[in-house]
C-alpha cells in the first residue's frame, strides 16, 4: 500500500514525498488506520520496520487539525537519549509543512538545556519526546499541566522495562487524562509488557509483525574458533575485509572495555559504547564515529536498536547473541538505505549450541569462513554437542584453513560474496526510521484537507 492511499493530509504527503517515502511498511499499513480510529494499540515489531512513522504520521496529522493552545498534546516516551533525539529529528521532517511544535527531554545536559526543556513543557509544546527519568525530574518541579494530553506513546517499551522504568511510567500515567489514546510499541512481548499493557491500555487493538529474516544484501558468515582466539580472528577480519565503518558487538560492558583497550593498543581508531558512559561522552563518541574520526565502535546491545547510521560496512558479533531478534537487530546496522554489507559472527566453543539454534531460525546454514593457520587449531562445528574449552580437548579438533559444517551451495556462495566491498548507500528508503527533513522554505498550513484513499496525483515509487 502507498501512503497516498491512507487518510493522510496533503501537507503530510508533501513531506513524505520530499523525503522519498513511497510504499508503507507492514507496521505502517496496519497501525495508521487503527490510530486514526482513536483506538488504543499495542504493536510488536522489531526495530527498522518503520514503527516511528507508524505512530508519528497519524498523530501529528490529527494534532494539526485540532490544535490545543498552550498545552502538551502528545507525549512520546523513549528508553534512551539517542532514540529520543532520533525521534525528534524524524518529527521535524514529518511535520515540516505543519504548525507542530516539539521539545525533546533527556538527561546528560547542562543547566541551560534543562531550562530550555522546562520552558517547552510549561509553554505547551504540541509533542514532547522524553526519556522517563528526566521527564520525572521535570514533573517534580511542578507547574506542568498534562491533563490535556491526547496521545501517550511508548516506543521500545520492552527496553524501558528492562531498564527499570516501570514505576516511572506508572507515575507519569497518573498525571494524564484517562480519556487519552495510548499507543505501545515493543520488539518483544514478555510478561512485564503484558502487565503494563493491562494497566494503561483500554481494549487495545493488537498488531504483531513477525521477526523478519536479515536482508539478502547482508553477506553473513561465521568463524568457528576457541574463545581465546576471538581477538586474533577479529584482527584478521579487519585486515582482510576492512577496519573502517565497523561495529563490533560484545556481550558485556567489561568485555567491551577490554576489547576496545586491546584494539587501541594495536593502533586501531576505536570507540566504545556501553551504559557506563555518561550521556555527553556517548554523544561525543557517536559524533566522532559519524564524522570518521573513529573507524570502529565496540558496543553492547545499547547500539543494536534505535541508532541509524547508514554507511556501516561490517558488523561483527564478538559473541553469539542468545536471541534471534538480537542477532537481526545487530547485523541490521549494516546494509541500510539500499546498500550492501557484511556480518561476521565469532562462534566460540560454548557458543555453538546457540549459533545452531540461530541457524534453525534463519532456515539456512550460515557460511563458515576459512581462518589462516596462524590462528592455530580450531574446534569442529558440532552445535548439537556440548564442547569443552581449549584446543585439542574437544573431539575431532581440526586445524584451521578448512570450512567446517558448511558444504551447501548457499554457504559457499555466501563466503564468496563477502570478499567484495559493500556498495555505499545511495538513498534512504521508506522502511527506515531515520530520515532527513525535506529541503525548502517552511510554509504555513495552507491547502489542508484529507485525500480520499487512492485519490490525488500518484507519486513516483521509491526504488532506492
């Protein structure tokens, strides 16, 4: 379905056209009509499916029709500062031709920025995008009226609960009108999410978009090795594939710190990203990486969702993620905006079972990379067997330089593909959350009105 077949106004469609949005993603196609109906909604969809546009487009369209002077009309809650900033940028593009005001509320700022956020809340910005902790801090100062909030949106609700924000969310809800429309978006549906939904949603509609497989533009492969061999294997990948525009995901903050330190000692330009960093330091690292002052980011899963960087050439899973969704989120950082990319997973002896489960989810065997003899003896890939640590201790240990557990034509072709350099992104597509605002001079809300489904001039489809 195309966006001009939905009940979106001319001004919203103009912004979408300038941003080269053509077809809806499944979450957008299903969620936008439900939101226009005024129903509460719980939607389960992974990052990268276009969920931000799914809730922002209908909400800002309705707010422009019925502006509420000097009152906050919509609150969007996000788990992290980075995601709040990203949503704010997207809102700026989507509402470029609409008289919509917004303010982003998050921590890690100075007193001047805190005062600016406070003024935006008290003056009644149409849309407030906030992290729970900093929003609570503003509420405790008093003087903020939330009784006229029409829309309350939780983005990445599962992450917010994992971060311990359940009580903060419930405290914010107490300040809202019971007549509000509540929209909850989550990548998973654990019991805590069900509990929260039952507490704050009224007879919600439900949408569940299945976890999608990685795009075919990602050349996936794996390196079977012992745990102690992972760092030498990683350096080998940097020398053979490339060490620029790389994200390495590790399973813990401690491992991220140690690995980043070791790579720096090897003279790689490396930054690290984990929850122990202060907000201003995290932002500085991201700016340096985007600007090319850092070639490699070593990160926990804090970077797996909600961060859009379109030119990542290589993603490495230093550890095998335990959930298929985490794997999809991680490697989905590459091959964005129509480009190709490479994703390599280092499978240690204790990771084999988990990687085998991941291959079952994918429905195919991931190509196994050949390793140089300098790496040393490596284990046989036997995901159904429990392995012991150390070279030569597992049954059937073989030297590297051979392909293990990968005889399929699919695996071999995947191994061949990754030798070529990924294409650079040319244009952004409608399926990505992070968009640039349309260029041109801002104009007032003229010529508004609804387009009938399927009516109006057909816009060219984006095939980027």
